[in-house]
C-alpha cells in the first residue's frame, strides 16, 4: 500500500517527538520506539495500492496548496484493531477540503475494496499518532494528562508525502514557493 501523508512544521514535529519521548520514558507504547528512518510525525489522509498517474497529478496539485494551518484540539484515543493514543486536529473547512481532494483522487483510480473506510470523508478523524499497540486498553492510564505535554495550539502542514509499505520508499511532493 501507498500512504498519503502530511508532515508538520518543525516546531509541531518537536512537540510531537517530546510526547513520544515521554510515553516511552513512562514505559507506554510510543512512536519513539518505531525505528524506521522514515518515522516522523504525520497526518495520514489515505492509502491505496498504487499511485497511478491521475492520482499523482492530483497529489501534486494538493502539495501546491501547502502549507495549511491547523489547530490541535487535544488528546484522543481509538480502540480499533489496535489501541491508539493521538493528538486530534480540528477538521475545519480547509483541512476537510484538502482531505476530500486526496480521497477523491485515490477513489477515482483504485479498486474500492482496497481502500480503508476509516479514511472516507465523514469517517476520517484527523490525528497525529503518539502511540499504538495491539494491546486493548493500553492507554486507559489515569496519568496521561499529567504525562503528556500540551499539544501546540496551532501548526502548519507543510509537506505531502507517500510511503510505500512494501518497499519502504518515500515520495515527497514539494509545495510551490
């Protein structure tokens, strides 16, 4: 699969990495333990089996619209197949529009059964993952609010990239100056 992700500005990235460090230091699941050289705080917009020419064209157009200001809204937990602790982002009009453009590009040239319903507009919850584990209820920890730093009030989504989960290759689309 090829993910489609947005990276944070440097100050927000540092804040997320500090949250990762604090979780790891407390012995909790943390993205800090993910040792891939491509591991960095990011917002996943979609994933598809192949980045075809039509999808790439639209992604280049989306990248040209960056940077995009966003606002963090606090801590969120998900219990899907995995337990996830994250900082949520406000799904304002601009972020929703950008996400919809990416989703429509991916849907237009991918087999529907290959796409995650969690990324569909209306179901998608924009967030930056702090920790993830297969252990259910791993983040039902009372000290989490004291343990984590406050998320930044605002940030900018600066770079669009894709990660190939099979090869580990990254592709980056630069915004226009």
